[in-house]
C-alpha cells in the first residue's frame, strides 16, 4: 500500500468516527426500521470495512475497493440485525456498533473464502445425498 492510499483510508476512517460521534438519534428513526440497527452500527460497520484494507489485498481498481467496502459494511450491519433474530435473542443497543465493526472488519476476508470453498462443499454434499439415496437421484 502506498502512503497516499493509507492517508486516504485514514481520512475515511476519521470521517466515519466523526459521523458516529456526531450522529443524532433522529437518524435512528430511519435506520432502525430499514436495517434493524442504529446509525452508529452502520457507520461502525463501514469503519471496520475500511480498516480491513490496512492489510494487503489484491484489489485491482478503486471501484472494486469501494464496492467491497460498501458491501462489507452493509453485510456487517445486516449480520448484527439478523444473527440475534436467528438465535431468538436480542443484543443490547450499546453492543451493536462494536459488533458491526468486527463483522465489517472480517467480512472482506471471510466472504472470498466462502465463495472459493462453496463449489467443493456443494459437490461433497451432492455426493453424500446420492449415497444416502442409494445411488440414484431422480
């Protein structure tokens, strides 16, 4: 990573932290019904996705980097709202932004691994189902 890219990432990170600190709960009236999480969780997921680029990555273009950041931030915020619903629990609101940050930080690394490993997982599942069905699938 070049010095310019690092300073650009720092600028986006500082902007995200400033937006989190300066955000008012009036915005939560829009984000909670839409995403299920407060604005601070959305911003912290974005900050986590930006921090994920502190480690070397194979991004070919800036557009690819920005799309990865947006997708990771959205997925991190959605994970914070969906996982407790799947577990039939509720996470307290002060816990949601740090968890969104962690999800936003790890999603850019986990999703490519899942994408690359999914074909072999599905072929293994298919062969296991064929063996379970007695060798025939109609």
